[in-house]
C-alpha cells in the first residue's frame, strides 16, 4: 500500500494519517485518545483496522498462534 492510499483509506473510515520524518502517526477524527504511530505503514493500517473492527485482526492472530502451538506440541507414543 502506498502512503497516499493509506491516507485515503484511513480518511474514508474517519481517521487522519500524517507522516513526519519517517514516523507515521494516526488518530481517530472524533477521538484524539485513539491514536498511534509507527515507522511502518502496514503497522499503521493494522492498528486502524483493529480499531475499526474492535480487534478482529488481533483475535485472528491469537487464534492462529494457538493453532500453530498445538501443531508443534506432538507427543510420540513410542
């Protein structure tokens, strides 16, 4: 995703994104308490998505980590 695409997508969902010296900051337009910053656009997009969906991506990541851990724990019966 390009920076200008991120800005437009965020704006469409009620967020403002600004870049300053390599640091990308964001905040929800109607609530400055909901905000964050990162040097990575993907992290900013993920954070905004999690706020929009009330943590869907976070929950998915937790479930995926649990599935992988369950696969790694194998007991050899012999």
